[in-house]
């Protein structure tokens, strides 16, 4: 018997090799399919070397997923092709192969998303804070981490999430207010972190570079993932494009950031995570004016902290999901020139409890749930400035399959908001349709209403002009998704956004008592019409390619009464007023090569036809300036030279462009490189 098994194994290997030869010629494909696909498995068993090889091929193909699973859009797991919304999925593998520096970098590199910061990869300086903008609507994006809102004071800071802990990032564009409530006007970003699984593993890593260094370690097993990381940033001498975008020559000093993260499986249905970060950085500059007496120096130190933690339940049989989450953020700055605390220093937190249940009725289903959210802001320099807001909401989403090809989803959310200024009752409806022409082509329509409250401190933080009303309105979208054979996909979407009560800011100099002050006010209407197209192609087993292009036209129309009354701006036609660096043209291209030991990716991000910006009180630029295009090429390579050792090299901003990270002239880093070594025990 033993000899027979040995002989069988030898014949099996021989036939597999012959199969490979036959597959290389067109004439041999049919014979290979017959012998390799039926005869070999039947004669020699599905668990033979053949099965192992097929499993290896399957693993290799999993790197290139044309139709990924999505959980954020419908609050239940569906394939992208079956999801009636525009979705971009950034997988763990894509993060690793593209060499994204952090979560902010991964989100910002996608089409339809503008992430404006105050330097490279979402650099923050207290409330000079970065934020994610989907389709041109400032502060209209809800960012979640495992369902926990990151938005505080309408900003969405994700510094607490280590990039090595991210399993997948889902970007859902368009109406999302029915399932997720306030701040989802442009869409929702959900950062899904890893869960413990598999055997025990210990990793150490270290990075060196001309502007950046780090070291870290991670332990993982079937119950826990524990990670620590410390980052170092070098000095950036001219962090503004002086004086084109600013009348101040800014610099950024050396900085550090510490991160710690824990993920735990408590039971098969209950999990928990905890993420902590603290950072320290200095920033300063010199403000120039023609008269020497008008010059001014700045020098600040910022020590910020963020904590994000959550408890998550997912029932295996009862269809119930629940999240209890907490997000804390502290901005603590010191003004060395004035020898005082920065006036915007604050403690903030957000608390959420969300529970939902899914009911299945044959081919149809109903998702219904309840959400409680609370947000609190407290000034660290003025005890009288404390604001809090509580939201209670009930939502439902019913999907009816009229046939195997056509389905409709009706959503409704009722929300009561206890607000510092005026309580609100909001009703958000949504309708989605999906028509499947066949197993590879679908057409969707997505229409919904969304809203956003003013920042919780808007009424006293910057002394709002008048009574601020919530931003609210509708998004209309339709799109086609198509799988082309087994190696390509094409997505096309067209949308129109129409919102009222767009919140803007008065220009500096408007307030005669405080010329440097700016104040929020309801500027008027916002609209944006655009189109996005994305093409993905697997060229062969080594190469794949993706390209995405978006064109949009975000505009604001000033409210005539408000503008005349406050003498802020002359009302007129639709304009591209203060869209925070967005561009009409948005493009992203990725080309990846991979083999057993090496992966190498070229990534290109382009943001063109950006709006003009008025540099306040700048004598050199009395007229608005055109914000330059963003053009960034990155080359990232991973080389696995042993089973447990990997070397990675990132070359970023290869063309050494002056890329504006926002309209104020703050710059991303010039050409920079990072070399990372990782060892797994």
C-alpha cells in the first residue's frame, strides 16, 4: 500500500507538470482542462498536491479582488457589485503594497476625497487640524473606526489608528444620513481594524528616512493583538510656500508621536479594542510686512492626545450587532512668544451606543436600530466655554427583491438632537435601487437626504454671526458597475449635491474690534455636480493596474440677506468660494508588480483646477491667487529576502513638487524616502 501511494504521488506530480505545459499553448488548453480539472482530482484525490497547488493559485489571485465585500454601505455584508452606492475599498494588501504612511494618507490617495491638513500626511497643530472632504463639501464627511465616530467639533482626526492595525478602509460616497445620521452629507469613511486570529506571532520593525523615523513591535495570536510604535519627524524649515500662499514664513520643528493599540477577542461574539496616541511638535514663523513695525514672530508647542476605544458585539445567530464606543481628544498648545496657553486648547470627547438587528424575510430583509451619541467640548483656557450635544435616533432600512434582477431599499431615520443653541428634530429618507443586467453588470440609483449640525462650540467659540442653522440637503446619484471577464472591472457614477445653509467664515478684517478674528455664519447654498470613473485591470499573474478619474464643480451661492446685512461679501452668482483646496479634476493611478519575494507599486495622485484663494491682509497679493495643482508620484517596494525578513523602500514626491496640503500654502514634504526593516518571529 505504501509503495502504491508513493507511485501515485509521483504520477500526480508528473501530470501536474504536464498540465502546466499544456496550459501555455492554446491547443493544449482544452486537454489541460479535461485532464487537470477532472481526471487528476478524481484518480488521485482532492487533497493531493494538485489541490494544494490550486489553493496556492487561489491565494495569489486573492491579492487582486474585483468584487470585494462591503459592510459599511448597507450595515450588512454585501458584494460591491450588489451595493447600490459608490464604494472604494482600500484593503490591507493595498495599504502594504502602496506604502501609505498612515490612515490619513491612505484615504487622501483615493479619487473623490480631499484630505486637507497643515503639512504632510495630515499634520495637525491643535485646531489647525486636518479633515477629510468627500466630493468638495467641507466638514461633511463622517469618519468611523469600527463604527465609532471620529468627528469632534466637525473635524475627523484619525491619528490614534496605527496603519499596521488596519484591515480595510471603506469609503462610501453619496447620501448616508439615513443609516449614520449627522455629518454624512458627502459620505462615510469606515476604518475597519484587524481582529486576532491565527498562530502566535511577534514582529519588530524599524524605519529610517530623511524626514521620518520610527520603530515598533507587534504581538498577535488567536486572542490578542498588541502593538507599540514611536515616530520621529525631522525639522521642516519652510513648511509654507512663502509668500505665495501666506504672508508668514512658517517652519515645523522636530516632533514625536507614540502609539499603542490592543485588540482582543473576549468571546466568539464579543471583541474590544483600545488605541492611544500622544504627539509633540513645535511650529513657528515670521510674518512679513513692508513696514518693519508690522512684522511678527510666532512660536508654538503642541502636545496632543487621542484615545479611541470600543466594545463590539456581533451575534452569530440572532442578527444583532452592537457597538459601545468612546473617542477622546485633547489639544494642549503653548505660545512661547506670548508666554501663555493657546486660546483654542480644549478637551473633547464623543460617546456612542448603537444597536441594530437584521430580520430576514426570504429574499427580503429589514435592518432596524437605535443610536445614542453624545459630544462634549470644554475649553482649557475659559471655564465658561463648555458645550455638549446629545442625539437619539431610530433608523430602518428595508430591502425588497422584486426579482433576481431588481431590488429596492427604502431607508428612514428619525433623530432628536439636544443642542446648546436650539433643539432639532430631523427626518432623513433614502431610496436606493439596484438592477442586475447579469452576474457581472449592475446599475444603481441612490437618492437621500443628509444634514450636519454646526460645531458644538460654534455659538461661543468664534461668536457666530446670527443664529446658525443646520446644513442640510439632498444627494442624487446613479452609476454602473461591471466586471469584464475575470481580470477587469469598470465603475462609473454621476452625482448631484444640493444643500442649504452652507456654513462659511467671515474674512479677516470684517470684525473691527478684532481684525484677526473670523466668525462662522450661514453663507448660503452649496451645489456640486460630478462624474467619477474607475478602471481596474489584472494584466497577468505579475502585473495589475488601476486608474480613477473624477470631475466635479463645487460651488457656493451667498445668501443675499446675510451678506448685505453683515457686509461680508457681495452676493452674486455661484462661485468656488473657500472649498479648502478641492479641485475640479481628481485622478489616481496605480501600477503594481508582484512575485513570490517582491512587490513594487507606482502610485500617482493628481488634483487640478483648484480654486482661487484670497490671502488675508497680504500686501503682495491683494487679488486671489490660484492654488497650484497637486502632483505626487510615490514608488514603494517590498522585498521579502527570507521567510521572516522584509525590507521596504518608499520614495515619495519623486518629482519634488511644492504640493499644497490646503489653500493657505502649507506644504507636503518635498522629495523624501523611508527604508523599513521588518522581522517576524
